[in-house]
């Protein structure tokens, strides 16, 4: 991510980040948010997207600081 300094104790408000997401990124983010912790296969099943596309979306969400990768190829929101 860009790691811009936005001042001490201030975080990027979620409502300003979410509109910048693609439709697929928003769909996957919402699935992860609802599940708490989830792996790529159930995300693919729930979204109707192929696992190969999910991998790209997960990487973008992680680079944007919206999700984190956990052990066991599991993902969760930050």
C-alpha cells in the first residue's frame, strides 16, 4: 500500500475506501466481513467467481489494507 501518513491516531475511514473497490473486490470483502475468517474456496463458492480471480482480488484487498492473510490460507478483515 502507499502508507501515506494521515496524522497520528487517524485511520482511513472505511466509507472512503469501499467506494474505490471494484464490484468483485466489494463482493469478496463483504463475504469475508460476514464470515469473520474464511479461505478462498468458500469465497469462490459464495461469490460465483473462479478461484483464480479470487486470488487476484484477495491480493488487491490485502495490498489496500482491508484484509489480512492468516495461517492456513485463511483471510479476515482488519
